């Protein structure tokens, strides 16, 4: 699974590049008719790769003004703007953007007391934290909970180690000594 997740972004990029190359090829066929030269698809593929590299360069230099303009237009479209904004934040969580990145790994008791699951703190709101609980074996699916800070047990695992634990269905436990800290608190008197 780790190998699949490692190659998935590359496969997605190749799918996007091939899709755009096919679109450009169809566009050229509609304008000039069928091309017989076998180098045309190779040239189109290289142009698409160069285009993505150039956009990446502009984004790193913070000079992608046309992209920023398109983003502003997308943000103004009611449903698409919301989908775009949320998907961009989610990608930022896993990409490691400084302002949006997953902050730390914790354990929470869920779905009931005595059952512990690893979670990522994604936000803080006063004395509450927003946690994302990944599901096995696909950590990109899961659910979000708001819990009181006192209900979390902090972990020494990194985001990568916790993701490996979830993907491996618990087989890869990088910090097995942490299980001892997950003893439920003693019952409160009078409750």
C-alpha cells in the first residue's frame, strides 16, 4: 500500500498530462486534419510537461498572476468556489503547507471509552481541538471530530509514522510503548 500511495501522485500527474495531450491532439486534428508525423504526439507531450514545469516555477516564484486571476474567478462561483477552497486546504494538509499542515498525532477514545484511535490535530479552538481520524487502510478517508483537549493523549509519532500504522492495519507500530499510556482514567467518584 505504501508503494501504491507513493506512486499515486505520479500516476495522477501522468494521467493529467496524457489527458491534456489528447485534448491538444484532438484540437490540432480538428484544425489541420489528421497528422501523419509520429513526432507530433511526442512534441505535444513535451509541451504539456514544459507547461506544468513553467507553472510550477511561477508558483514557486509567486508570479503566477494568471493562475491567481483564475482562482479569484473560481472563488466567486458559489458551489465550485467552495469545492475548490476545501480541496485546496485538504491537499495543503497532506502536502505540508506551513499554515495548513497536520500539526501533531494524538490518540482519542473513539467510538466509545476504552477504544483508542490515532488522530491528527488539524486545528485548535480554545480548549478544544479539531482532529482528523484516518481510517484503515486508506488514511485519506476518515472523519473529523471536535474534542476537548483533556480527552486527547499526545503521541511521539510523526505524521508519517502514524500514517504507516493506519495503512498497515496496525502491523507497523513505530512506538509500541505508547500503548501503555492509553489506560483509561480511573472512574470519577460519585459517577
